[in-house]
C-alpha cells in the first residue's frame, strides 16, 4: 500500500512521496487507517509477515514499503470497504486493542444516512470510500493509546501521546505550524512511535503459527466482508429496482396523459377534417357553377361578337346605300330645280295667256 502511495496510484498521494521516516502522524494515519481491522490489527498477509522476520533491528522505512506489496489474490480482488447501514444502524469503526503491545486509533461511531453515502458498484472505489469515512471520523475526535511495559510507564506514555495527538490536531488552526522546533520534535516523536509499533508487530507475527492463524483470521474477515458487500449490493439493487419501478409508474402516468391529449387532438383534428371536407365540397360545387357561368358568358360573348360583326357588315352596306341615296337625291334635286324652272316659265306663259284671254273677253263684253 505504501508502494502505491510512492507511485502515486492511490488517491490523495500528494506530499507523501519520499522517506516515510519523516512523515507525521496525520500522514501515517492516511496510509494505515484504511487497513485497520475491528480488533485494531493491520491486515498483513503471510508473505509480508515472512519478509518482516528480520527482527527488531529492521529499518521501518524498508518495512513499510512491503506492508501490502504481496497481498493475496483474494485480498486484491475484494479490497476493504465500509459497510453502509440503514437509518438507525451505526458505522463500524476501529476499536482500541486490548493487548499492551498494540497501537490502535479509537474512532467514535456515527450514524450514516444512506441518502448522504452512496456506494458505487465498483470494487476500486470502496477503499477510497472507507478512507474518506475513516478520516472524517478521525477529524472529529481520535485517541492514540500506546501501552508498553508496566502500568505507570504506559500511563505516562499515554498521557504524553495524547498530548502530542491533541497538539498535532491543534496544528490545523495554524498556531504552532510555523514553529520549526515543534515540527522537528513532532517528526522525531512520530518516528519513534511508528518504529516501536512496527517492531512489536514484526516480533509478534514472526512465528509461522501466529502468522498462519492471523492469515486465516484475515481471510475469514474478508469472506465476511465479501458477504456483507454482496448483501449491500443486493439491497442497493433492490432499492434501485424500486426506484426504477416508481419511475416507470411516473412515466406511465405521464405517457397516459400525453396519450389522452393526443387522442383528444386527433378527435378534434378529425372533426376539423370533416368540416373542411364539407367546406371543400361546397367550394367545389361553387367552382363548378362558376365554371358553367363562365362558359355561358363565353358563349354569349361569342354570339355577341358574331352579331356585332354582322351589324358592322350591315352598317357598311347601309353606308354604301346612303351614299348612293345621297347621289340620287342630288340628282333628283337637280331635276326638280330644272322642272321647277320649266314649270314656272310655262305657268307664267299660261297665266299671261289666261289673263290676256280674260281681258279680251271683258273687253268684248263691255262692248
């Protein structure tokens, strides 16, 4: 696991590269807390225990690089994860070890709201989820108990460690972070605590029997966690199924409403189509009537054109006849004038003759 932090493959690996001997308690907590089991022990496999058989003189900086470098296939396949419980169920935290040579981090339990924590069904994200949850619980309040040797010694050491842990958490306010001697003292103290812890663990699990029993215990815990993860996955699948069914019901209701609206629209469109069909028939009939009237008007126009042409031809003949009549009238007038002249002369002559004869008759009568 430390190798993953060195290579940058683990999340939040910034600032943790280099020599682990200069890491602070917070840095070691980020690395080691995700591997803490319920009894306060760390999850070492058999290969790492065999490699830790160098004794108490082994360099912890060389040891930390191989804590989880050779995990078994089952542990790689099923990484550690946090079990998300229901409404009134509490999260499982790490417990304080009962043995004197163990160092554990006691975490307060907290209720988990399943609406706030959602587990993605991806094995690689479970360790990250456990790490984040554990660090949040550590940030609330945590105790570091170091018990070694007689009672008065580990009590005194516990008081010092608790004060160191409180001061390390108080550094977040920014008051003592700028002090160089405090930083050096904190690094040296952290290094001593981690070295003592690693030496005790290495000595404890150096024997093959203890290592085998511990590996069996870890495998049993891994199986239990796998079963718990399967149960959690089943519960999540059931919840997802219920949510999907509810969504399907909502979608069905919405689809039913839209279908009813579509049916109403189709009914109104059918009525409008019928009305439009009736109007179209009336318009077609009117168009036929208009076409018939136009054809009659065209025929009448043709007849009128023919009549007009005939009248124009008759008018031309009448004009010709009028011209001839005018010529005949002129001739007649000329002859009438001639006849008038002739008749006037003849009448005058006859009148003269009549007067002469009357005068002569009167003369004879007088005589």
